[in-house]
């Protein structure tokens, strides 16, 4: 397996607080990595760095992608996802629209929604973002990531604030993604998710301020 | 109290027979307000986005100026624009004084800080996860700006309606820069002021009634936008 990410002496600082200090970290293409550790150990910070949302304060992070814009190969599902003030269809297909795709949106939408466990896709497509429950929002947000077929799927505690049914649907969708060869890196405290998704466990220690 | 009832009766008569002076004042008011709002929106939207979204030296100072201009007295705006467009002023050669375009300049100056400050505030208040979500879905920098503006569309609509309400009811700028010329630059507010001062309550009430109707529709629009924004 070829190397996808390599990080050395990665440090991230917010003001006077050191949020992450990681000597070395590497992920291979198609690998599944579970980031574990206590609150404040830098799991979310590491995911944000891997998603190129932030630049590290110190150290280096190398991404060996497919040669295009790395931001279009990597996607991150936030712990509390944000949905745009649109209906479910527009939210889920947004990634494709941003890539200039206008054809086949309906079939891609249907496939992504089925993957996250929605059955009545037609009704769901018209629903407004505000009418969704927490679990539905998380699944819709995951569908919006799955539809773009990312090289890397980053998940920040995807089941921490959803009911058991939604958690199982999310697990199943991510397992499907893993079986397709997508690199998945997820942060979690949920032992059930760890058991369901498996992968190499990377434990992050507490970071001193 | 008789003049009240007489005023109302005359107001109805004027509205019923579509009095040309009344209709002209309504037309001038609405057209100058609409054009000035378009100009202010064209300048204020990118400016507000820049002030709310980008971090650069002097941003806070510019925000402070923009916020201060919200309380700018309309007569002072009228005075400044007057100084520029009067025959002896730097823009005097264009003959803008006592014309609708001259009024439009002043009204646009009135609406500009309202739009700039409110858009900047809306951008600042926008959930930071919106930007992160767009980035993680692969938005380019240009798409990020466009999608953020789209996400703020209800806020922008609210700002427009508020600015419209402020400009349409304004009297100082319209008087100083328009000159209150009948069938040319007379607006509803300047007409009300003039007719009332001349004891012509009928036309004043008729125009006041239309102004009230406009305010009513603006409020209905605001309620609708607020409701949609929550959806």
C-alpha cells in the first residue's frame, strides 16, 4: 500500500494553548485509522489539519494525493455537522455541484441516501434542513460526503450525538466506504464504533499547555 | 376636528381619481429609492462581505466608521452632497442639483452604511462551520464567497427591506438635493411636508396613507423573510 499522509513533529497552537503535538504519523492509501485518546488530546485538531482546514504551527504534513487539489480529495464530517439553508437534495448534492457536475445528480443522491440508511428518498429530498432530527442531520451530512467519492474520509466522532439507529446506519455506510478502498480516519470515544469499523488505533496522549 | 374628516375625504378623492401630482410623487419616490438601493447594494454588499469576512489591518477602524455612519443625519448627507453637486462644486458641471439623479446620490449614501454594516455583521455572525463545510466539500475560494452570500440571502434581503424603509421615508435629502419640484423631484415625504405647511391636509393625508401602505407591505415582507430564514 502506498503512503498517503506523512506527518513529522506536528504541532498546532491556538493562542497560548498547544492543541496538538505529534512526533510522527503516517497513513497508507486504503487504510482505516481510529484516533483515540482523552478529550483535549488533539483528535479533532489532527483531523482539521488532515482536511487542510488549518496549517500546522510547526512540523510538516505531506499528502500524496492523486495530483489534483488536495481539498477535493479529502473531506471531513464535523462532530456537529452544518447543513446549508437548503433542502436535503441540495445539501447532499452540493459537493457534486461545486465540482461542476449537473448530470446524474438524482441517481447519485439516491445512492448516497440509501447508503446512509434512508428509505423514502423522494420525501427526504424535499425536506428542509431545519426539519431534520440530530441523527438525520448527521446521516444527511455523511451522504453529502459519500456522494463525492473522496480519497480520504475523515470523521470526527460521527456517532457521539446520535441515536442507536442512526449510529448503526452511519457504521454501515462507513463500512461500505471502507470496502470500496476509501481511506478512513476517524476520531472516537465510542467503543462500539471502534469495534464495528476496526482499523489501526492511533492513541493520542494529553497535550501539555 | 373637522379638518381631519375633510382631509380624509379629500385624500380618498385624490386616490380614487388618480390625481396626477399624487401619482407623480409616488413614482418619483419609488423610482429614486429603488435606483439608490441598487447602487448601495452594488457597493455595500462586497464592502460588507470584505469587512465581515477578511482580516486585514484597519478592518476594525473601517467597521467603526461604517457603524458610525449609520447615525449620520440625513440633512448632513444632503449638505455634503449639495456641496459637491451645486454649480460651484466639483461635480457642478453635471447639473445634478434639483434632479432625481442628484437625490439618488444622496439616498444611496444614506443606504450604503446600512447595507455595509449589516452585511458585515451577518457575515461575522455566520456559523464558522459553514465555511468549513464548504471547504471540506471542495469549494474553491470563489465558490466559497458565492455560497456564503447565498447562505446569507435572507439576511441580505432583510437588510434591503430595512434600507428601503429608511430611504423611502427620508425627507432631508430629498428636500435639499431634489428641491421639491412638482412633477419632477417631489417625493411623497417632501410633498407631505409642503402640503401640510400650506394647510392642504387632503393631499398630505393621501400621500401619508400611501406611505403607510408601503410601510405595511415592507413589514409583511420582513415577516416573510424572517420566516423563510428560519426554514
